[in-house]
C-alpha cells in the first residue's frame, strides 16, 4: 500500500541506497588506512582470480526465484590472509570494475544502476569480511582458529550482501522478494562455506611450499572446466524441466478447460515477468481474446499493459520482438515507454504458417536490475509453440471439424464426408430400391482456367454445383470429392431409372453461363454405379464410379453405367502405373532406333529414338498405352529424360567423320511446359558431348497448335540453344505451314496415312505434293513417314522429297542391332553415312 501511495519515493530509494553503499565503502577504506607495503604481483594475481571466479556463477532456483553465488570466495580467503584490509578492498573494487564493465560493454545488462549496485555490493562484502578479520585477528595458516575466522569472514560477507540485496528487492518488488532472497541464502549458505574451505586448502598448500601454485593452477583449471560444464548442464536441465512441466500443464489445462489461466500464470513465473498476456483478435464468428496474468492479481484480467500496436506488428510480420534499453527499434521503445513499461517480449501464436495471435510478457521482476535477454526470447518462443497449439485447438475445433468435412469453394461436403454418407446409405437396405451414385467430371475446366483465369474456373465450379443442387432428386446427397469431380447419391427404383436420371441431370447442368461478359459452356461426363448390384462398400463404390466416369468421356451421350468389363481394364491400368515406376527406377525400359534415310542416295541422315516396354507379364506394352499412364501419374518427365539420355549417349557412340549421329526424340506438350526442361536438355548435351544441332525434338501437329502459348517460351529457348523442332504427323490437323512459321520449326514429318496411300490414291499424292511445295517455299525440311514399298520411294523421289523413314529401310531396332545395321550401310561408319537434315 505504501508503495502504491508513494511511487516516486520508491523510484528514488534504489539510488539512495546505492549512494549510502558507496558512502559506507568509502568510510571503510578510510578506516583501514593506507598499507605499509604494496605487493603488486600478489594484488594483480588476486584481481585476475576474482575476475575469473566471478565468471563462474552457480545458480540455485528456489520457488521460482533465482539465487546466485559464485566462486569469488576462494580468492577472498587468500586476499584476507595475505593482504592488508585496504588492499583487500582495493583488489575487490578493481576486479568488480573489470568484470561488471565488461558485462555492460557486451550489452548483457541494460542501464547503469545494476553494475554500479553490484560493484558497491561486492565492495561492501569485502569491507565486512576485512572488518571481521581485523577485529578477530589471524594466526598462522595451520592454526584452526585462523580457519574459523576466515570462514566466518566469508559468511559475514555473504550475510551482508544478502541483506543489501533483500533491501533492494523490498524497495522494488515488495516483501515477498525479500523473503525469497533470505530463503535462498539459507539454502545455499553451504556454497560460501565450501568455497572458503577450498580457499583454506590453497592457503595451507601455499604456506607449505610456493611450488604449490602449480598444483593450485592445475586444480583451478579443473574447477573452471567442471564448473563451466556444470553450469551449462544445469541450465539445460532446468530449461528442459520447465518445458516438460509446462507441456504437461498445457495438456492438463486443456482437459480441465483452464488452459489460458494456468499457462499464463506459469509462463509469467518461468520468465520472472510482472505480467503475461495472450491476445487473439476477433475473426469471423470468433470473439476477441485478451487476458492478462499479473503479479498482483489472483486471476486473469482484460487489462493489457502492452500496447496493441506492438502486438499487431507481431501478428502482421510473424516475427518475435524483444524490447529493452538495448533491444528494439526507437519506435518500439517509445511505444513501450508511453505505456509505462521498461521491457517486453512479444512472440506470435501460429496455426501452421498463419499467425492468429500474440503472446507477450512485460517488465521482468527486479526493476531496473533485471531485464529480458535474447535467450529468454528463445525460451518464450518455445513455450509459445505449445500455447499456440492448445489455444488454436480450443478456439477453432468447430471450424476444423467443418473444414474437414466441407469444400470451402462450393460449401458441399468433402470427399471424407461423402464417403461417410455413402457408407451410411449402404448400411440401410430398402426393398425395391437401389442406392445410385453419380460421379460428374466437369469438362474443359483447365481450358477455362487457362483462357479466363482461375477465378473464372472457380465461378464455373460454383455454377455447376448450384445447377446440380437445383435439379437433383429430393433427399439426394451432394459432395465435391476432387477439383472438378462431384458426386450425387440418391435412392431410385432401378438401375434403368438411374441411367435415365444421369442423362437428365447431365442435360440440366449443361449450357452456357456468363463470366465477365464471356459466355462459358458447361458439360460433364457422368459415371453411374448402383448398390447392391456392383459395390459392397463406399470405397469400392466410389472407385467403380470413377472408372465408369473415365469411360463416359468416350461415350456418345457422356454417360456410362459401370459393368464388370470395366474392372479388368482399370486394374490393368493401375497395375501398369505401379510397374512403370519400378521399370523406370530399374532401367527396364528399352530404347529402339529407326533410321532416317536420304531418298536419292540412301545415306543415313539420323535416327529416331523410340521407347519400348517389354513387360514381364503383359509382354510388349504399346507406347500408346503406357505413355498416357506416365503423364497422368507424374512419371512422364523421368520417362522423357531416360529416353533422351540414352539417345544422346548412342548418338555420341555412333559418331562419324562429321560428328555424332543426329537423333530425334518425341516430346509431350506437358514436358515442354516445364520451365526447367531446356536446362536439363543443355546438361545432357554437355554430358555426352553432343552438339545441340544434332538433336531434334518431335511433337505432334495438334499438340503444337493447341499448346502454342504455353510452349513458345520453351521452344524459343531450345531454338536459341540450337536444338531443332520437328512437327510430327503433319496433315492430320487443321494447321497450315504459315501458322507453324510463328514457331521455330525446322522440319515437318508427313503423316504415314498420306504417304502410304499416295501410290493408289490421287488425293493423298496431291496432299503430299502440296505439303512439299509449301515446305520448300518456307525453307522447311520434310521427312516422309511410313515408307513401306519401293514404289512409294520412287514417287517421293519424283516429287523431290529429300528424306524418308519407314519399314522399307528398317524397323525400330534395339541399340546393338541398329549398330550392326548401321555398320552394313553404304559407306559404313564413314562420311557418306552422316549428313544433317
């Protein structure tokens, strides 16, 4: 009460006590008088011993209060025996000045009061010990009475310094802190006595022989190492123990619904703070949380001492803040001082990557003598991690449950909730009814995203969900189970009625709607499966509905009813997907090579690398089957790199006089859409030493045209590197050579259907002739694919087609057989074999 009534008086009292201390120390020095001699070497050695001993603090924690004692009592015993009282005090002052000035300059302490008070208190301890020795008198080093006097002097110094410290704590924090200080001294009084005994042992050894300094130095070094390790280990053990207790407290508090009350109080005690506050701003349907645990309050209050601007800054940046006399920015310090605080620590409360609140502590107990350090901030961050999880769970448990079972875009139940609802429906059997499940796969969603942006795609999904709700049968269950897949479950009279309902729903959800002034069409493929006809549980039913939906994309009316024939195809696809990954990892895929030949001379111009998969169970799997599987399972990139690596390795191996054998490799648009692909190509070319102009990438005409905007950057980079681009299957799409001129195309390959038919069909011959004429006009090379007869070769020569490829020259061959075929060609491995297209 007195402190609250006279706050200015109690703010001045610590400085008044400091002045009195220095005055008492000066009186003691004057009383002792100047010594008759000045043993400089002994004084310097003892100063160094005091400084070293003061760096070895041993801390004792008593009921949440930290009591410290050090090993400075060891050199104090030697100083009291060997030095005049005046020099004892002088040595102690010099050592304290060096030690506390060093701490102050290293910014471990804030303010000048604490180091000045510590210097004065150390000096007072030396004065009190010297007075005991002066009045009691000392005998020889071997006299037990001398031992008792020296131990008493050390204990008297401890009593005097504890009295001074308790008086200061009473001024700053009240009588409880003073009581804790005396309790701490009573529990740790064995420390000064033990240190005094060690000092006496050193004294007896030195009196026995000066060479004892060697043993003492070794023993001191051992004590320093052991004490340092002990201090570090004790600190770590204390922190781990506090963390373990705090974690258990948080867990128990969650179960007892006293989380914030218990955790804030314990947090304040661990960090010796006057207050601890948790603040969670209001969000949506959740109210604001602002609770503070203070030293003088038994419970929690909503009075927050920390400025909200600082807390808001922590939430916005997600970074912790330490503010004190030597920490924090000028604005942060000003904000803290305006709130009447000396120091504070603020850390964010996080839920994953999102910051949703702030945990803060303010004003360390001890007034200007105590302050928060970076180590305390790290401890607070660790403790806040536990509080974050507990507070977030207790505050957002309902939201988490909702989010776990609902789609945030459409508000429909998610996949997990849909599975649970399906299982509930299957558990109830109704005579003359089937549980019908419809899976809708929205078409063209990727095209909408690419053309109009993802916001338009989201709008399309919301519109689709709305239409489905409006036209669904009564008592239906609707859910969104994937990005563009919806599920509808209802009860119908029969499977035939389920099919009719699927067609009706598909027609109802189709049709255009407007997004930003642009008309967007909606349609979907629908897979249908019924229970108990084709599924026994929810997982199986959903899996079969998915298989039926994939087949519905190829159906004339966009609707497919599941039947057992679809199962084997789906299982084969799943099995091939797993086997393909193993085959890629184990190098079980083969690369075959088919030559490109100059039609007028028969010289080999290069080769096309074609991947083959000899499956141990299914035999040779066609590329048309496993390449789409690789694309849908994310293995296409690895597959392409495998083929490209083997092709370039063989190109370097089959080099001729004019360089490595030119090699062509087929590419998917998905591979070209990878921004890192050109860098991977450059690395492989460099690894195998193959010039870039010896590599050609083939991509089909339809893929080039449809993917032009996305593929242009990669194609331009490859072109700059010198890599060639060939358009495969030319003539099957709707593009023209003029259109392809916008891309860096150096070669086209006429589709084999036109080449094989030109001998018997005048229209096919006219198409080939037209393509050759346009290609010559645009200076684009032409390769005729699918040549199987000598007559076709003669006709292509008549049309001045330069290059060809097909079974007439060679089928795709494994590497060893292709090397043998290559060796037997006219010119062998010489100059007539190789010529860049």
